[in-house]
C-alpha cells in the first residue's frame, strides 16, 4: 500500500511540475455525411384518395385514467378510424369489441 501511495504522490508531483506522462488522445476525424438521395414520386395529401385512411382535425380531447387520478388535455387532435379502432394522435380510443 505504501508503494502505491508513493507512486501516486510521485505522479501528482510530476504533473504539477508539468512533466506529466499523460498522453492526450484525439478523437477520430469526422466523416463527411452522404447526400440525401432525391425523392421520386409523390404520396399526395393525406386523406385524399379512395380506400385509404386519412387523419382529420378532431378538436380538443380530455382523457382520464381509469382510476381518475390522471387527466390529459389535448387542445387539438387528429383522428382516423381504422377498422373498429379510432385513433387520435397521442391517444388510442377503442370503439369496437
């Protein structure tokens, strides 16, 4: 133990005198980011078209936990109906069995 303390004290003394044996490590060079490829095609506006599911503005919504301890208020929501499930952004409301 005394030898460890002596070595530690010696290292601190050397560092204080500017004679540190520490070797600074440099970070690797940064690679250049690759370009984002150009987009091909277009999806069109959401909610337009046949057979698709689109989101519509649904206004405000307040959701409470089943025990009533927590209440969440959403000042503006988006809604879509997928099969028997109604999905509000941030909230999933089950409307079917």
